[in-house]
C-alpha cells in the first residue's frame, strides 16, 4: 500500500512538472507516469527507461522539440520521426 501512495505522489509531481520524472525511483516508473511527464515536458523522454519508450511516446517528445530526437532509441527512429523533428 505504501508503494501506491508513493506512486500517486510521484504522479502528482510529474503532472505539475514533467521534469520531476528524473526523481522518480525506477521501480515506480510506469508507462502511464512516463506519458504524463513527456506530455508535460518533452525532454523528460531522457529519463524514461528504454523498455518503456514507445513510438507514440517518442513522437510526443519530438513534437515538443526536435532536439528530443537524441533520446529516441535507434530502433524507434524512422524517416517520419526525423521529419517531425525538423519541423
């Protein structure tokens, strides 16, 4: 139950500022929490565990700033995503 309380606190923190994701313990990072953080602050993708990075999540980050392309795993980089980064 304590873990659930911690999770809710971290979720509230990343809803206020996606930058807070870097302070969330790895075992509490979920796809939902990471999505909230990246939607709020695209650069938060840098703090998303590799196994949670999805094409959609990377797209959100790159739409926020083309510079976030550097945090996209090689296997998720596509010509479309690179084009999006340039725009």
